[in-house]
């Protein structure tokens, strides 16, 4: 058994460093909408993740990278909900 000193370091959880988790308030709203729809039983989370992955791949193929500087990342979320 490894001692705790032998464990690899893991990245901090979002928000632990004091930096905002979302760049804009509407991004938090997009996340909350997706979580709420999942909790209401409208889709399974794994199903949504698969659809989001496909949307991101399609967007990358069409437009290059899907970054969040222009909000592209969360716009793909809205197409999936």
C-alpha cells in the first residue's frame, strides 16, 4: 500500500484557486440549464456528453478550434439542450 506521500498530485477543482469557474454569468446559466434538464429526466447525462462531443467535433471541423473566448464552447451546449 502506498503512503499518501506517494500519491500523484491532482489538479485543483475549479474555483479552488479563487479564479472564476465561468468567464461570464450567462455561461453559468447555460450550465445550470443543462443540469436542470438532466435532473428533470429529459435526458441522461452520458447521452448529453456524447452529443456535446459530436457538436464540438463538427464545429472544430468547420471552424477550427472551439474556444470560449467568443463563447463558442457554450453555444455548442445550447445546440445540445
